[in-house]
């Protein structure tokens, strides 16, 4: 590549990055610079940078050396022809998309030009569809291309022809074009290339160089007035001539033919419709729960609160003197249960439902209007984050399918960007993403052409319903068959990547050893032998090799220094370059090549970037939260979408309109105060009975809907659309006008402040001094470096993202809006210096002495960083929205194995315990958080502690049966009445929750069962781990949840029956055994007693069966495969029953004349 194209960008980068990364007093790393060059097979770099060239030419050997050429007629001074910026930008984008950028701490950022990424493709995957084929009949060759990858068309008729056919036409075809039969003007390849460059320079409009102010204006996407005749100006005359448009009342309008009056005069013909008279419509609506359901529901809550209060008062005043210890434990547990139920129930007082109107969104943002005559999309950009860490537990095929579903989403292509975070730095994930980028050129246009749902290939081709239903295009069957064949080959390539990488690395390693042995022998023959043994000299690290024959800069299969999971350089690869601003239609169907007919389909693909942040020993990388923050910084520099959607690698886009559904809330009136839109999590691959409550519908359809009526739902880690400015730690707009009420309900008095002038570009960027500070203060751009780091690119992107994320100012009630049509201007091209800056912000040292992880981005310090991040936003006054779409927005997988499920719950509960013992406890929340929202967050931190009381209460029935006592003196009418009232009120509340939430009774019961299973196992372990961390400082580690790749077609639920022993199973297993033994003991004692206490037996047996009924799914999980209960279970059950009976007979043997059951005798 020519250095002239990158000299200005490299100089700009070096000037903007001259600021030190660390404060004074610490070792400051050198300013990053870009080294352009090529890497040899051995991993060495041959530099092509201008700086290195100048350093060599500036040596003493060349000082004062000049060469002068005499003036001759053949040697005249040449006029400097400026390079067209459009051509320069296109060449720069091609270079960026073909280069692998690496760098990190105290190292040089390098751009390695890759000839090929994977073994299956000899060249880079196309960015906008398939490469055109030769139009000569009978030839399937590729069209001639220049060094930039652009097509070379030697004839003015633009007949596409390959190099072989062109040479044959020149030599044997009379130098005639096969298409138009006209002679070629140029018959030499070099001449054809020169003419093509001249033609492109004429046809491509020249973009003037932007100055500093103009550049910022362009980045803010402000509409600029242009002089008449300037390139890119909207041609009003041409529009009027070529369309049916007219002008009237100062607006561009389209008259309706039916409204023209035939017999009227010329003055009244075709009266225009005024745009301003069109009624304003909101993008979203709030649907309240019917009062016939909600009013009884609220009344029942207060009735049950009163009944619980009376019951606890009666229990405290009526002690069981015979078993005071049993009474004391039961009362303490019941008081805690009542308190826990109150924390869970109070936030459910105000549930709401919401719906969106996508037609209004299209009408406002994608319909021609006076401010947007061409109808180009005015929607803001969206950056989608996909995180993965281990290709062994998270199969690359699952991640690739998620990426394909994102690339095929129904959103403006030029506004959508996808970033894949590979926190393991694995070559397997890298090449899988390259394969996905290649297959996307076939899959994405197919989805757009036939409106495919869902747009995950694995899920679509695995549908049980008829795939041809509602498909009207005659070529759908043929296209589907071809795409299915392509996808099967794609799966084979993905699944064969581990073996391909291993074989390739072994082959290159063997070649390195042979070369080292040859070099060693040459040194011996030359007399340069140090006396070391040959084996000692040939110790070469076994590297992992890429497809182009160079070392992989990330984690190697055999880890070494600088190439292990926690020690590797930062990597950024642009898999799919930014798409063109205008739609590009595909080519016609080629039967020989087997491609689709895409003549009416836009074949552009969104930006796809692979990112692996730098990791070095001695740094705390903060797990997933650190990876997300690295993506936030890198995306801010490369695309800077004002909204961010984060997904786990196993959660794919099930509804292609999901992004538009979320944007409806963000772009509606008052949407600038929404920090995120949370979508419910829906799962696939769950067993039909949902044995372990994997769907978690009670939480997602009851609790989250209820929180939506307060300040908003909590952030649950995936399927969440963020506002970028909220992640940066800023306060919501108009925060001083939305003062929160205090705990008593009154408004707090405003703190007097001095009036000051604020810059219009930053008046919406306010940041409080601390999270519990009442009023935010104006934030100056000068304080941004110490908060966000010293990247000038990142700091400059902050006001841009804030402006682009504002709703449209199309109504007087919309405050802090932006003018319509402001986001229709193309964004800046992606150049090498931008990617190099992105490499620097994903380095391991960038967050030092900044507020990343403490107030900015995802918050560190907890394994449940999602809940803490959402809590911080709500604490600053933001609100969130719960978006339940008619068709599920996203779908993922969940662990159906009992052990995996318990470990997942353990991680969630451990994070809650960490929150309770940290400064993120809801008891320390600021005044901007609503009271019921504070109670909801308090319940998040407290619910694991219920396990202590729950385990004790589950043992009480067994202790009661064994000891012969009960929690009350006698089962009198008062106790039974209270117990009946509490049970009936709970059942009625459950019925009403089912009515307004839409869940089923079976789902509610499964949730109750797993609440007890998790409470007696994982929650108790979480409390112990949290206490160890607080008291002893022992750090908490967790294992990554394994994702299924879906390749096992023999049994979809094989993991459900697999028994994996874990220590978490001990407490519930002990509870089951104790209650079974206690029932046998209690029945035996009552039968053999002279005066049987049937009331105590019935009370103890009832509660024991209550415990066993809740633990039934756990016991079923220990029995293995369905319908194949192991024989050992029956053997041990019989042995235990016989043993207990013999022990009781030995302890209390009956006399010869004793009567069984008192006065009862056998006939």
C-alpha cells in the first residue's frame, strides 16, 4: 500500500495522541503510533512506514546528498494532481478491512495486511454480496479487478468480462467487445486500469476537505446550506421534472390523484395537503391493567398483610410451653418470611403493559418530508455487542448464528454495527467469525428477499412448522434449497475449524523446526558453533498459525509468554467494512455459480468488527464487565452509535423488528430520560415440563412488568438496549426539573445555586459529583480526560452521541430534541488511524486513574455487574422501560441440567450478597430513586439470606415428628383459621397475577418449587461465600455456563437426565431423607402409642409433604433418565424403611398384650 494515502492520517493520530496516558508520577507509556508493514512467515515485521524510511534516509550516509535532473523537453516539471478524497477514502477502507490491527501496553500498534483469513477462502470475504462473474456464455470466471478490488470494465457498455476472456477477445476476437460488438479502445490491461481510474475520478463527486469546525459540524450530522450547483445539493428542478412533486405552502408535497377535481377550475385543482396539519402521534402507548383485576389484586395484598400481622401477633403471644425451642425457631422464621414477602410484593402494586407503533416510527424517520426530501433513514445508529470468552464452553457455531441474526436485522444497514468481544483471544473464534462474514453475503440477502423469520439459520432450518407457509415468491423453494446446502457446508467448515487449526499449526511448526535445524547445520559448517547441544538449540515454541502463514497474536493452543489466555496483545479486525450510504442491488441469478437472484435486494452488510482486548499479568481485567467497557470505547471511536444493544453469544435476534421496537421508546416524547430498554429473556431447548423453572416466567412476566410501573425494570445482563450517554455516567436531561420525593412523600428543597452560562453543546451532559449527590452540576469538556481517559477521539465522540440520541423535535412538548433530518448525512469513513486509536483504548492500562468501572460504563466489583450497572443509573434519576413484543425479541439457551442450573443460581445469589455488603446497597440509595424502586433493589440484595430461615423451617416438620411435639400447643380453630386465610389469600393473589401477567398456573407452581430447591442449596452457599469475602477477603470465582451447540439430534434433552454430583445437592438431599424418616417415625409412634396424638401427627405430616412436594423436581433429577429409575433407588428405600422399623421396635418393643392404636384391635 502506498504511504501517501496514510501520511496525513498517521500524522493526525500522532498529534492527537501525544497526551500521556497516565498521570504524573507514574511511568507513562510512549504515545501510540501506527506501523504499516508486512509480517513474514516467522512473525517478523518488514516496516513500510514513512517514519522508518525517513530515519534511514536521515542517516549520516545520506546527509547533503542531492540529485538534480537537467531541464529537457522530456523532463518538464509535472503539475501536482491532487488525489480525489473519495478515491482515497475508498482505498483506505479497503486497507482497513483487509488488515489485522494489534497493539497494547508499551508496544507499537501494527496493521498486518492479510492475504486470506481462513483456509476455505483464498481472499477476503466480500462486504456487499458475491463477486460478479464473467458475462461470457459458458464462462464462470471472476470479473477483472484492480489492486483495490474494484471491477475493471474495458468497454463503455460495461460488459463484465474476466481476464482470460478479455485476452481471448483481443487475440482471437478481432479486439471486439463480446457484448456490444464494438472495438475496444484499450487492449492492454495497464491501459484499461488507467482509463478506469480516470473514469472513476470523473464520475465520483469530490468531497472537499473538512476543517476543524466543519468536521465537528459534519460529525454532529447538522444540515448545512450549500451553494447552488455544489456537489450533493438536492436538485429541486430535477425533482419537479422527473416526479409528480409540487410546491405549496412552503413544503414539498405529493398530491393524490383521486383528490383532483375534474370539473373545477385551475385555481382549485390539486389542492396540496399541508404537512403541518398532520396530527402528531406518539410512538408508544401505555396499557394499564384493567381495574377489575388490579383493584382486587391490590386489596388482597393489604388484606394478606393484615392477616399476616394478626397471625404473627397471635403466634408470639401463644407460646408452646412443651417445646419452647420448636416454637421459637418457627416464629423467627415466620417473621422473616413475612418481611421477605412484603419486600417482594410491594413493588407489584403498579404493573403496566406497553405497546409500540412501528408504522409511526417509519412515518417519522423514513418517509419523505420537507426536512428529508429523499426519505433517507433518519434513525440513529445502533452498536450491537456480542460477548464470548471460551470456544469450548461457548461453541463458535452458536456465536456465528447469533452474528448472522444480527446482520440480518431489519434496521438501516448503514446505521447498524456489530462488535464481537472474544475475551479468550482464540483463533478458533476469529476464523469462525470470518466464516460467518463470508456466509452472511448469502444468508442476509436471502432473509431480506423472502422476509425470513427467525433469522438464525440453525433455528430457521430446524423449525417444525411448514417453511413454505405464506411465501408467495415462486423462487422461494429453489432459493431455500440452495441456502440450506450452503449452510450445511458452512456448519461443516465451522465444526472442522479446531482440527484445521491444529493441523495447520503442526505443519508450520514442523517447517520451523526444519528451518532451524538447517540454520544450525549451516552455522556448524561455517565454524560458528557455540558448543550447545542440537536439542537445546531447537527448542522452538509451538505457535498457533493463521491461514496466511503468520503467528496468531492472541492465545495459542499451547500457551506461552505473550500468547496465553491472560497475556496477549489487543486485536481488532474489521470483518465487514462499513457499507455504502446508498442501496446496492445484487446481480441476477447465475445457474452455474448457484447464486440467488438478488436484482431487487439490497446486498449491503452492516459493519462487523472482531475485538479481543489486551490482557497482561498483574492487571485486573474484571471479567465480562471489563470486556463490555472495552467494546464501549472501541465502538465510540469506530462507529459511535448513540444506542448499544448487548447480547450473550447464545441469545440471537428472534424478531427482526426488535431494534425498531426498542427505538420507539427511546425516540418518543420524554425518551431522552430513558437509560435502557430491557427485553424479556426467552429460551429454547427447555424440556416440556420445565422441571427446573428455566423459563423463569414469574420473574420476567410478573416482577419486571410491575417494576415498569415504577422507575423501570432491573438490568438482567442480556437483551438490553442502552443509551450510550447513560453508560458514560451522565445524569438524565432536566434532572433538576424532576426532583424525586423523599421517603415521607414530600419534595426536597432545592439547593440554591449560582446561575452560570453553559455551552449549548454540553448543557445536556451533566454529571453529579457522586452517585448520591442530589443535584448534578454542569460538566465541562475539560474534565472528561480524567474521567474517560486521554483519548481525544473518545472525548470528541461524547457530545456527538448525546446529540444523535435525542428524540425528534417535532412537537412543542418535546424538550431537548434534535431537528428532523439531522442524521441523514453520511458518517466519516473508517481509516487506519481510527482503528489504531481503537486498539489503544482496549489496552490493559487505559483504565488506570480513570472512572471506568466505578462511575462510567459497566460497574466492577460484583459477579452480577448487570444489576449494579442498572442500579447506578436508576440512582442518578434515569428510568428504564420493559419492552414485551408480540413476537419474542430475542431467544437463547438455558442450562437444563440440575447441576448447571444450581451453579447458575449460585452465581446470581452470590452477586446479590456482594451487593448487600457494598455501597450499592439500596439502603444507601440517593433521593432520586423512588421508594418502591428502592424496596425492589433491597429485595435483590436480601433474598439469598432467606435460605437460612428456609432450611431451618424445612427441618421443623421432621423435628416435630421425631420429637412428638408441634410448633403450637394444639391445632385449635384459631390457628387453623389463620392458616387457611393465609393460604387462600396466597392462592387468590397467584390467580390474579396469572390474569394480568398472562402466565400459566403450572409455570407459577414450577417457580415455587425451584424457589425452595434453590433456597436450600445455592442460596445458602452464596451467603457463605459472601460472608467469606467480606470477613476473610476470599475472592469469589465462578465457572462459565456451558452453551449447547444443538448438534445432538438423538436426544434434545440428554443433559436433563445427566446426574453430575455437586456439594450443592447435600442440603436438599438431607432435608428429603430427614422428612421421609420422620414420617416413618411419626406414624410408627402414633400407631404404637396408648393415647395417639393424631393432631400432632397430621400437622407434622402435612408440613413434611409440603416440603417434599416442593423438592419433588430435585428428587426426580437424581433418578436419572425419565422412565428408567435406577434399581438402587428402590433397594435403598426398602433397606432404609426396614432399618427404621427395626430400630424403633428395638427401642420401644410392644408387649404381648398391647393393643395397636390404643383401643383399636384387629378383628
